[in-house]
DNA sequence: AGTTCGCCGTTTGTATCCAAAATCCATCGT
DNA sequence: ACGATGGATTTTGGATACAAACGGCGAACT
C-alpha cells in the first residue's frame, strides 16, 4: 500500500523519498504530462503527510519535471515543441563538452561497459528498455568528466525530454519496425561514438556528439505534428 | 522588523517572498558564502513560520545558491575554484548561443538601452554598482532570445558566480585602480560587442562573447590563489 | 594532558490543524 | 440547448506542535 515504505529504514528524509518516488513515476510514464498532482493523494500513497510531498514537488519543479501554479496545484510538466527544440539546442552545446571532458578520463572498465550497453541496445526491441539503455549509454559516456554540475544539468535535460523520446520511440517501434532509418542511424552513431572513445579522440567524439544531437533535433522537427496534440 | 511584510498584500505565497528575500541577501553579500541559515531565525525575520522558509531554501538549493545537508542545515553555497571554472566553461558554451539567438530580435529601444548601460558602466567606479550594471548589460543583451529556459539558466550562472565577481572586482577597484588591464579590457569587449549587435551580426557577436568569457575565465585562473582561503 | 563517551540544548523533519483561495457542479437565465 | 453565476466542496498555503537527530560541552578514562 505504501510503495516506498521499505526505504524508510535508512533515516532518509521522507521528502527525498517522495522526490524519488514522483520522479520515477513521471520518468517511466505512470504519471502522464499534464496530470494533476494532488498533495494529499500522493501523501496517502506514501503513508506520509503533505509536508514532505510539497517539498518534493518544489524540487521537481526546479528540475523542470513539474509545473507548480501558486494556489492552483501541481501538474506534470508538459513541454510544447518549441521548448523541446530549445532543450535540444542547449544539449547540442553542452553534451559535446561533457563528452570531450570525459573522454580522456574514461577507464577501460567504463569502455567495456559502454561496449556491452551498445550491444544490448542493438538487440533490444522494446521501446521502454531501449529508452533506459540509450540513456544509460550516453550518461555513462559523460560520467568521467570532472564537471559535476554539468553532469547534473545534462541528466536534468534527459529527464525533462524523456516524455518526448518516449512518444517518439514508441511510435517508431509500433508503426515502422524494421525499415525506419532513425533507429539504424542511431546505432551507427553509437558505433562511431564508441570508436572515437576507444581511440581517446576527444574532439572527434565531441564533434560526433554534436552531430548526433542535431540530427535528432531535426528528425524531431520533421515529426513535430505528432506532439502538438 | 519584518522587511518583506509590505509584499504580503499581493496574495503572493510567502514561500516566494522568502525565496526572493534570501536570494537578494545572498547576491548583495549580506549573507556570506558558508554562512549558516537557520530556518527559525529567517522565519522570525520575515514574520512567518518555518514552512515557507524551508521551501525557499529548497528552491535556492536547486539554483545553486544554497547547500542543504539533510539533518544538518542550510548554508550559503561556497564554490571552490574548480566549480567556478566549471561554471565559466559552461557559460562559454551557452552565452554565445543566447547572444546569437538574441541578436536578430533586439529592438532599437533595447539597443539604445544597451548603449546607455555601456556608458554608465564606463563611468562607474564603485564595485557594487559596476557589478550590477555589468550584469544588467549582459543579461539585457541576451533577453531577446526566444529561449526562456536558456535565459533562466544563464541568470542562474550569474547568480552563483556573483560571489566570485564580487571578490574579484572589489580587489581590482581597491588595489589597482587605474592601471589594471582587466577593466579597460572589459570595456573594449563591451564596445566590440555593442558594435556587433548594432550591425546585427549574430555570429560575430557570438564569437566575441565566447572570447570575452574565456578571457575572464583565464584571468580568474591567474588569480586563483586569491579565492582559496 | 589528550581523547572518548554520554548528556543536554538546539535545530531539523514531520504530523496535525486552520483559514483562504480555487475548482466543480448545479442552478438559473437567455 | 448553451453559457453564465452562485454556493458547496476540495485543495492548497501556512501555523503550531511534537519527536528525533545533530552538535557542543563537560566528565571520566587511558
């Protein structure tokens, strides 16, 4: 009944548990964009009072996952196309930087992990799994960069744009399984990226990353009509 | 006794008033980096309870102005040199983008305002005023960019790096008033920037902005020892 | 004398309670 | 039939109250 009750052991503040609980629910799609978040309901689900929930909502608002209107309530953030394009444009500047700074620090184990992830990604056909793995792959490729703020920001971008990727890849997987160029193209990008990383060629990897994100952004622009609802 | 009591009229949530109150106190230096923020004390200053204060602290934590340790308390964020360098590196990627996107949308009134600010900046000798004006100048130059998230992020960077600029310019103004190259160099950068904006040359302005920030970053690196305390 | 243990005051985290604003629904009017 | 309007209900914002954890100080021990 209280899904996060087990976590209560660690003396961790309820507000952080609530934050993780809600963030997970938003990211894996249980809470749809636009869905209203009633404090009392969430508090009951967690077996807590509204106070920690309110703080969680505020945290998530700052992360961009929730929109909080002063006396009206909280809703799962729904980004229109322009906002998504903006985020992709920002990512286009920051993720190449993260990758360039990460490349020289990537350990052999990290590279092996990336290779393993790439294989898993190519095999997986389930959109949900694909999403999780692709995210892991890219974030892992940045993780060695000694820029904690940058890494946190980038993770935030992946979170707020997750709904977009979900819609997009669900559609891709459902309607045009083997002959859509987007997915194979992504696989090629992954290969090139991994190759550059193994050669420790930071500027090459960085350039490819920029291209990869730009291509994705333009692909999204082409299917813009699908997201406006 | 309650400094923000007048604002209570607008039906604005106390938590937002508390946020603004604390943010202003941190930015103008009344609250020094590392200073402990006791919820009850702040609540008393505002004539409110701790609840809105807690939410304000959480917001400011996400903005990077406050460090919040779960059962220990909140402190004004103190960034070490590496973190500042990281933020400048990020700014180096994002502010040229903001400027490039802003340039074509700058109205004639906005340009006139920028010219006026530039003159004021060159005249002013008080470090506090200089800081405020320089900030206004740059943020105003970005303001026309149709990228709200980006603009908010950039404002956040200026906020979290404010303590650095304060220390730096106070020192410059106090110890080497007329013969330090940094300030005249900044003025030249402003001139070039304004010129590019008036020519509506986005890529030129963008390039200059990158150079401007990079130069600042390297200048800071040279006086790194001053900030380690 | 220095270090460690334990107690006490302080501060945080959370629950409960109250007032005010917003939402929703039914009613009324056109 | 459709839209506006009013009140009842829900829901949020905030205050107060209480329990638990942290931090500092003194005392005892090595």
